[in-house]
C-alpha cells in the first residue's frame, strides 16, 4: 500500500471512529460468547467508567445486576442462535449496573453483523431514568384524578339538598377537572408520539447502520491480507468501499442534524438573487454522475432567469428530489426537471417514470422516518421529504405531488414572491 492510500485509509478509519465515539447513545459490540469487543465514550459515561480497558475483553454481564446473570446467559445464547434486529426485554424492566454498583433503568435495542464466521452483536443502550420519573408522575396524576372524582361524587350527594348553593362550586370543579383531563391527555399523546419516533429511529438506525458498518469491518479485515504490490487494485477496491460506507453514514447523520436544527429554529432563509437556469443546469450536470445505466436527466426552463430565494436551501431541495428520482427509477428511465418563472412566482417540477407511491403511503409521505412499503429494500432514512418540505416552508413555498404505482411520480414546488 503506498503512502497516500495508507493515509487515506487512516483518515477514513478516524472518521468512522468519530461517528462511533461521538454518538449520543451508548453503543457496545460483543462477540458470540458475550465478550465486549468495542464500547463508545457515551456508554462509558453511562456506566461510570473512564477507561475502555475496564470493559474491553470482559463479559457483558458485568454491566447488568448480578441477580440477572443466569437468565441473561440464556437469553444471550438464544439470540446468537437466532439473531435479528429487535428491542430487548419487551414487557420487562431492564437495568444497567454502574461501576460504583448503582443500578439505573435502561432500554436496549439489538442488532448484529457477521465478520467471517464470527457473529457480533451491537447493543444500543438508552438511559430511561427520566422517562420512568415521568411515568411515576403520570401515575400520581391519575391517583389525584381518582381522588378528585371521589370528591365530586360526595358533592353530588349533597346537591340534592343544596342545589342552588352548590351549583357554582360544582361548575368550577368540573372546569378544573376538564382542564386536568386535557393536560393529561396531551401529556400521554406527547409521550406516545415520542415513543413512536424513538422506535422508528432505533429501527431505522439498526437497519441503515448495519450494512455500512459490516462493509467497513469486512473491507478493513480484507485489506490486511493484501500485502503485495500486485494487490493494489484489490486494496483500492476495499478502500473505496470503506469511503462509500463512511460517506453514507455521514449523510444519515447530516439528515438527523438537519431535523434538530430545523426544530430548534437554527436554520433561517437567507435570500440572494441568482440565475436559476444556470444554477439548476450545473446541479443536473453534477447529478448525472449518480444516474443508473441508461437513465437520462433532461432539464428545461421557461421565463425570466433571475430569482430571489435562499440558494443553499433550494440546492438541497432539488438535490433530494433528483436523487430520489434516480434512486426510485429503473435503468434507462427518463427524469424530467422543469423550472418556470411567471410573474412573481417560481415553480420547480421533477417527473420520473419510477416505482411510484401507493395511495395508502401517500398520506404519510412527509412524516419523519416514513418509508413507502415498496421502498423498504432501497436505502434511505425516511427523512428526506420531511426535510425538504420544511426547507420549502422556510421560504414560504408549497410542495405537492401526484403518483401512481409503477407509473412514476411528479413533485412540484412553488414559491410566490420569488422575484425582486
């Protein structure tokens, strides 16, 4: 391996290590015998450790209370025989054991990958102490509500004798009860929404991270076997696989960061004047390199060419729509991109002849982490369309579409007041 290739490989390994180490949840990798192979910094902090040497090479049972040792061995052996991505301990309370001996409630999701003949298990660990506290608070609220209901029943018994005197008090109590019930309903609804989002994220992350991580590990292992100069082509092949996998992981994390920035109000539209025809033509030219064999990207524009929008946000919108069209279209397919400036309105249209979207899936297309039923085997996070809809909203734009299974899709985005 020449110096440049070795340096590039080291850099890519460092990027993968950074992704692993700076994840905002605990991640641990164990072999088929339950021995810890890897653990990230977040997990060390969760369990009160400072040195990875305290965990690497040790059994995973050191991270759980001793009273669960026997049953955990049985569950672990059963999982190795039939590995699958799934949440752990459904219907049971799980606990982690910190270095100082204290216990804390956790939620664990499992995934797995193979390297050669060896099976490795990846566990994603979340500290749910706060959620348990919220659940306790909800139980207390329910008990308080039951107590209030008892008081209302007592009040009803006295109403027969003091109807006129107690009417106002009864009405006030009912108002307070209704307000309390609304607050409780909202809290439960919010908790359910957060739980659904978390489940979707864990499921998506387990699926989307597993393939590139397995590719990186297998390619890194194979690289060590190619030591002769004659093996440079093979080394280059695996280095490129590692680069592509790391870039894929980076794109996924970028989408997660974009969601957080949008919801925190950290992304604002910054308007400038630019030539939209030249802008889109250049972007289409760049994306032709990603097209499948025989695919054609055909762009047309009509009307004035200077518009006033956020160039960066518009680029991300167009990039997402075109990469989706490429990804969900067949080889030799035609993808049309049309832009129009009419009066003060700018509109963009992307048309493909791909796999299309069913009527049932169209209702949820812009929801976070949603994947259409016919796209489950195609790489993606289910965040792209949600993000571009938010970007369009930041520029007072509207997105619409129509689609039919196996006949393609048409996405249209319109912006009013896009002309100075």
